[in-house]
């Protein structure tokens, strides 16, 4: 499948290359949250409306991994390789333990239920950051129910899971997030406002700043959602028409066009140079030139 990548900058080809995109599987409801295990060599992804999670092996077989998933969305791995998941239907953040048990890490802020945890990252020290928009309280993507909190925030869970801290509450719909290479900054995008913001990281894990760092522009369907950084500090973010690739300064290098509305993606395979793309009903793979980062 040949999908053109639209270059805006001469360096786009050096980062993304010219490989054709391939469709690996299709027939899903709406897939999200792909995560690659760098040592066990599997890919896990969520099908939100079907309340299922799937696992794809290194050899390409896809099997049912979890059902019900409680309409899981974003996934990541912590520094011990445990799967951490955002659940829309329950408004929970959970962690899968090696013995098969599930540890609930967050459900409420103070006395009010979280909106619907969406996307999630883990810092080197073990602290977990996640976004909490309202999408999981709507039909199809979640369970319709009244919102209890008066804002859509970004939170931190301490590495030991003992405390939940609100670190930002001035978003319309916070969604994807990722750290800079040295973890001195946290990027968080806002789906409704169509932009990416950047925060400084305090020594205690709190955030400062929050200026708009980049805007995803275009007339095609798509908006800021999944977001990752590669090993050179280039930032990938979904947006109109596909995946927008920015250099470390926030300049747009180009757009990887996707054949379906793209919600999220992750770097995978042995060399971390395969971009696994969750695009509505299908899972795609796009080879790139600059590798991503291992999660642990």
C-alpha cells in the first residue's frame, strides 16, 4: 500500500524515508493505544468500542489479549515492563501484575470520579502521567454518564502508586503526551484546540509553563491524539490527514498520510524503526529511518 508522505521540509525524508505503508489487519471497531514490548517482542493495542485488547506477536499472529478491556484506550509499559492501561468505561488507570492480578492505580480525584483516562506515559523514576478528557463518557467510545469533575486535567501518580496529583487543569480536551529526550519537558496535546503544549518538569514532578509549542494544521480529517518522540527528539503527533512530524524546535517537517483516520501509533520491531499505526478499523505499519525509544 503506497501512501504518500507530504514533506514540508528537506529533512523529512531523512527522518521518515520513503517506504510504503502496509496494512497488517483490519475489521476492528476503533483501535487505539498500541504499545511495543522491546524484549518480549509483542504489540498490544485496544479496540475501544468492542472492549477488547489484542496482542500481535513478532511473527505476525494476532490473538485476543483481554476481554472485556473495560473499553481501554491508552497503554504503556512501566519501568518493570508491566502493562499500564487507561480504561474509559470505569474511569480507571490499572496495572497488570506478573501473577495476573490487576492493580487499580487511580479512579477518583478527591471525591469525584475521573472523567475517562485516555493516554499515559511513565517517567524514568517511575512516576506515571496521564490525561483525562471526557471522550469515554460519550457513546461509542465509552459509557454515557454525567461528568463529575468540572475540568479536564493531566495527573501524576507517584511511582509507588500512593498519591494522585493534579498537575494541569486548563485544557479543553487533553489527549496525547510524551517526554522530551532528557525528560526535562512534557508535551501534552489538546484535541479540541488542535495544538501541542510544552511544560517544564519540576524536581518534584510538578509542571510549569504550558505554552503552545506547535499547531496541527490542515483540512483533512484528524486531530491531535497519539504522540511520541523518536531517538533524535523529533515529535510525532496525529493530526489532519495523518501523523505530523515536527523537529525538536517545533517546525513541521511533514505529514505521514494515513488511509484512515489515525488515532495513535508506536515505534516497534527489533530496531524500533517500524511505526505501528492504529487507524480506525485497521492496523498499519510504516518503516521509518530514525528509530524510536525503548519504554524501559
